[in-house]
């Protein structure tokens, strides 16, 4: 992309530099919140499935140092921007062009954590974006989410953790696909405001895990006046994890 087709932005209160397309799919708060939920430790391996321009792994690596980062992405343009973002943030990352449904030979290992902000709408829906890039980032064929989860689980080590952020409407389908291969499934609702139904959820599960499913009280994103709550601000600008923002299970 030429410079006029990209913007230079920041995340985590300026801790992360991000170049991204001026039009089409642009990073909002979902990747930041997803990264904040991953309970990784220094030295662990991370696979970002459908990494786009790299917002998830950039935010995660800012909070947890010395991670072994791998990203896989179908779009060559997005992957080029992810490589530039890794350079801008002085981060070593292995970035692979490919499809998680038919992974290339470079993606043969398993990982401690697999993270993804996957496409979640079925193609052909009436509200599909007219922009090809945004449509590709948001949509996949019917049954694609189940296949995406299955492919992601196959890249996990024993006791490895899958972390996803999805619309609340896709939660039942995702949990059905996660149940069995994964245990100890955790649901973190993201409430737009107090008293308003969650529109996004973070889902996590452990390969080989045997614990019960847990629904956390979740994170309220906005106050009544539309500004971010203190907890949300501590994540989005302060760089804290979801758990450091004092979420507690019901």
C-alpha cells in the first residue's frame, strides 16, 4: 500500500504503533480486549490466527515480554502491514501467509496459546459490508466458525488455551464447537453499558482441561454519558489485563 492509503495510529495509550488501511477493516477495541484476556507468561508461544495487521499480538507482547509470536493471515496486504507493525514496535514475529483451514508447512508446530478475532458472520447476509477487505475480515461460509475453532484447537499444545472474541450472537455456536476438545470454558461478557445486553464476549478454553465452565461478571465498557468506565480505560489506555481490571466470577 502507498502511504496515502494507510493511517498511522496508536493503541494502549501510545504504547503500540499501528499502521492500517485508511479504508476497509480498521482496528477498534476488540483486538485490544482480546489481548488483555490472554493469561500468557514470558517465554510462551502464541499463534494469532487471522492476525490481520497484528493488533492482537502487538498489544499482548506489550503487556507480556519475551513471547514467541507467530501469525497466520490470508491477505498479503494485511500481512505486509503486520510485518511493518512488528518492525515499528521492535518485535520479532514469524508471519505466515496462509489459510488456517489448509495451513502451510511452516505452521507445523503447536502453541501454548492460540488467539483469534475471527470472521463471524455468514457470507451473503444483508448487512455484509460493501468493502471487500472488511467483508473478508467479517465473513466466512456457513459453518465456517466451527471449522475455524476446530483448526485453531488443532494448533494447541496439551493444556494450551484458545482465546476468542466474538459477537454475543455467535456465542452458542462457538461454545458448541469448543465443548469436547476444550474444557474449563470461560465466558467474559462485554457490556456496552450497565443494563444493556452484551454485544461481544470473550471465550476461552483449555485443551485437555477438565474444569467446569465459568461465566464471569464481565466488563462494562461505557458509563451512562458514553465515556469509558475506569476498568475499561485501565485496559484500553493503561495496558492492564482483563484480570488486573478486577473482574470476578459470579
